[in-house]
C-alpha cells in the first residue's frame, strides 16, 4: 500500500495542495452547495441556474463536517485542499487504490468562480507528480461526463487519454448522458513532463 497517510504540501505558482484544516469546513460547505459543482459531480437530474444553491440539511451537514474532520487520518486515500492565492477553492483526491494494478482513481472539485484560471490544470499536475514520484503508482484513472468538455480538455492537457465510455450513465434534463473513462500512466506523464 502506498503511503497515503502522509499528507504533503505541494505548491506551484499561486496554487497549493495541502492537508485539510478545521477552518476549511465552512468554505467546503459553501463550495458543495454551488450549481456547477453539483452538476459536474452527477448530483443533479436537471441543469441548474447560476443562482441555484444546494444546501445540505442538518443531518447531511453533520456528515460533511465529520468527513472533512477525518480526511487527514485516512491511510487508504489522499484528500488535499486546493488553495489559489491563499483562498480555498476545492479539493483533489486519490482514492479507490487498486493493488493488483497499482492504480488510483483521481478526482478534482473546484468552486464555480475558480474555474477557467488554470487552477485545475496545476492541481492535477501537482497531484499526478506526487502520485508517480512519491507514491510510485503505475497509473491514474478518472471519469468525466460528456457534458463537461472543459474538464475533458484539462484532463487531456495533463496527459489523460480516453479508455472507454459508459453509455446512459446519467440522465440530465430527461436525456441520457455518457461517462468517459480516462487514464494517465506514470510513463506517459514522465515523457510529457509535469511542467508542459
């Protein structure tokens, strides 16, 4: 098992990946209520408006608080907060470790108002570099919806390649949508270079 218990601080330019702090929880609750965050994580069945907010009820809020309070004690996954210019804007996660193939799933979540600034690209490159050089993983995998071309573009820019498609994986506005599966190998990431 790779060393997921060590929660590193990784920095490039204005972006820092770091362990979660108790003070991050209110901001994460705000981020998790945003419309695009809910849309692109597959939590919705209809496209939200920019003004929509998806606030958790008291029971769900308690679960979310407990979730973020326990991220730094997890030995089987790596959850890091994403800061941009000192402000918490989301998270990047390695989870679902597959020992047989020495791979992990990667996922990233960024606040609606922090997209389109290159933050996701830097966060993914930092996490991939850590995954391959420190954790010695062979590959990273991820899923992305067909209606999220911006994320697809970022993943391809980092070096991920599509490996498959899951049809009718989500119904949005009454229409079926496909999830694309993608993969990035340590070898292709090293060849491309983390700064490219």
